[in-house]
């Protein structure tokens, strides 16, 4: 279960505003986190707390295929992203690093910035604790849940090869 305060953004939030290109030379997730969302929300990194939740509209993570974008969001302390839809490369990059994202157009429309939201990744149930509304995103298939629980695709594969966890 994930619980946090919502930071909400609109449609077509692209990877250039998630992490501006001028910071892409940094190999440090912590450095990327310091600049997360700064071109769309300069106060984001100062206002957010570890565990908070990001909500976006349609086509979240569009633009370039940079894997830095979901990494910057995760490293900033965001626990998950809920959006109406995701750019496919962002979706794949997020899963590859074990960062949970959920598609739920109704939740993305109705949840407001500042609301407290609870997310059950196993079932896909999203509850807006502020309004009492409940939404249903598709739950991740078991193998994607395994990737997220392992902390990313490479760790998942390594665990499968060593027989550590199914």
C-alpha cells in the first residue's frame, strides 16, 4: 500500500519538463531528483515529501525516450505516478527501474492537487482519502509486480536466475 499527498499536472507532461536536458550529464539519481519538474513546477522538490504521489493527465512522459525521467521522479521520493495514460517508452522505462505507475483516466481527472491518496498496487484500487472516492486501475500482471517488488528488471532477472524469488 502506498499513501501520499498528490502533486497534479496536466496532459502531455514531457520528459524535458520532468528532467530538463541540461541536467542529463549527471549520473547521480540524487542530482537528477534535485531538478525534477523544475521547469513546470519550480517548487516541487521543496514542497514534496517522500512517499507523495504524482498525478498526470493524458500522455504523461511523452517526448524523448530518456530513462532519466522516471528515475528523477522516483529519486525525488515520489512513490508512484497515476495518469490518464502514459507514453509507452516512459511506461517501459518506469517498469524497468521498478517504479510503479498506474493508468486510470477517471482518477487522473477527479483527484486534485493536495488530496491524500492511497494506492493498492496489488489490486489497482486507488482511494482518494480526501473525497472518499475509489477508482480502479488495472492491476499489474504478476511478472510486472515481481519486477517492481525486485526494484527493477535487472534485479528481477538476477533473482530469477539465482532462484531467489519467483
